[in-house]
C-alpha cells in the first residue's frame, strides 16, 4: 500500500461507536490504491469508546461452542 494522503483525520469515539460510521470510514480508507487520509486517535478516545460499549452491553457475549 502506498503512503496515506496528506490529510490527517482525528477520529472521535462517536465515530468508532457508530457501526455505520466505522464501516464508512473503513471503506473510504481501503477502497483506493492510496488512502486519501491518515486516521489517528488517542488512548482517551478508545477508553471512552470502551466505557460506552460496556455501559450499553454490560454482559460479555456468550462463548461460541464448537459443533464438532
């Protein structure tokens, strides 16, 4: 993959939390040969994202059982 474009995009936790926005950002990033931008975030953004995900889904997902 070539070097990312000249724009730097700071992604807030609201973008990572929204499945639609997450998918659109990913599609924009991987579609062209060279991404038109470079994505950045901070540890605080990820901490806020995890807080809200855990608040909305307090129970961990059920383990996946093998059928074999």
